[in-house]
C-alpha cells in the first residue's frame, strides 16, 4: 500500500505578472517581499501573483484574470480597458476606491463592469508555465505573464500579503540576491536572468510573443539547490 504522505500534492493553479518599465541601465521589474508568515516562500521577493479563484472563470482565461486581479490586490496596479478595448486612464482616487471595495470582498470584475470597464487581458503576454517540484508540500501550477506598466499608476504593496514593494532592475536584483541582500527563489531567479538579457522593454515583449511555451518542473537535488531537467536553461 502506498504511504499517503508519499503521494505528491496536486499543484494548485496560479498566475503571476512580471510588470516591466524602462530604466536607464536596463529593464526594471516590480517585486514584492512575501510575508514572513506565509506558508509558501516566506520573506522571498517575488512578482505579484497568487492562486486562481473560482470567480476567475475557467482556464485558460482564468489564468489571465487571476494574474490581473492579483496584480491589483498586491500592487495596486490595474490594467483595464473600455468596451472598445481602449486602455482606461484611472486616477488615484478611483484606484483607491476600487482596491478598498475589492479588499472588502467585492468582485473586481463586477466593480469594473459597473464603470463600463473590464480587465484588459490583451495587456498580458503569456511567458511561461512552472510547476512546483513533486516533493514540495505546497505546490502550484504557476503561469507567468509579462506586461508593461501603465502610465500614471503608482505601484504599492498591500502590506498584508506582501511587503516592501519596489521597482528594481533585473540585473541589480540578481546581484543583490548573490550578496545575500534579497531572498530570491529559483523560478524567480531564472525569470530575472531572462529579463536581464534585454535592455529594452519592447525587445523583451517581442521575445515573449515569439516564445513556444512548455511546462517546466524543476528538481531539488537534496542539498537545497534546484535545477532544470537535463541541466538546460532552454526552457
């Protein structure tokens, strides 16, 4: 009989957003530090994101909805558009009201509909699909998206689930992690390495649109180090 404790946990669907803006020395990405009380990656710097909720709909659209919802909940950045697909210009007062109402339990999609708006799913480019290793007690089937930061919106961590929100150049984040100044886990590091190869947001977005995406599940070698199957970074 198989030991129940040895059966891998089924990964929970999740989505995350790499929000980008230009910087003088590369591409800057918005990152937040997860709460020290979090069961999953406590104190680690990550991109805004989280688990897919039932209200997000059915896959594959649910991943995009969850990505935008989590981006707004955790970072206060809202990518929305009108019925014609034109990006909405949202002032700070409207964003504050929407964030407060959403935090109180109201559905973000319903709040936007009341204002003649909807989530701008077209603002996202699907980038990758990473699945937590089978030996981990908490597992996610995480779908990574990339988006350009909207003009006029100020990102701010919610100070509940995540803290210390900051814009940081990808190469600088990697260097600071190497010096022990930031905690960055393997999947986040690999994505930062990809971003750091580019100096221009448009070039990275063009690269993202051309990618062929296959699910990736890293392995843990027993020493705490992680790697990719076959030792390849060609994911």
